[in-house]
């Protein structure tokens, strides 16, 4: 379920012009991710509730902490990095169907390992996953 959630978010971001986007499970080294922007999506915590059954569908309520890290190109300003998030990433995540998101933490720091600014965003999300009963 975690991988599906991450894959849904990365696919939605890619569809809306955020490129490249990687899963936190991706093993590709930072040096191979390019010198422009790159975004990494992960899950900090996940909790699911008791399933809700209907005749044809099982609904599984969940709460998660979604973690998004955006690495800026070298010599990029903090303001431009925040604007990139506001224009490209924020609207996509807040408009994900089946999920409600709220910004819970945002920070920017210089990562000396990759020599770039990195914007780290934590979103509190809740939603429902739908599973057909024939699959259960």
C-alpha cells in the first residue's frame, strides 16, 4: 500500500510537469539524477483504520505523513526554490483525488553532500483506498 501511494503521487507530479520525480525506494545515485531540479517522494509514517465494507468495494481509511524533498540546481536561491514548490508541486499534491493534504512542515537547507539547496516538505494526508471485493 505504501508503494502504491508513493507511485500515485509520483505519477501525478510527473503528469503535471514536475520532472524528474523519484520514489524514496529508488536506488539511483544522486549523481545520476541530474544537475537540474529533482524531486523525491516518500512516506514518513502510515496508519490505516478498520476497513469499511460495501457490497462490491472495501474502503480502507488511512493517514500518512508524506515527505517530499526537492533538490534545486546549483547556485539556486531559496526564494526561487519556494516558488518552484508553490507553482509546480503544491497545487498537484493538494488536488489529489481520494486524499486530503495539509502542510505540516517545510524547511530548506543546504545539503553539503550534493552541494545544493534542498526543500523538505512534510504533508499530513488522509484518504480512502478502494479495493474491489473480488480482489479481497
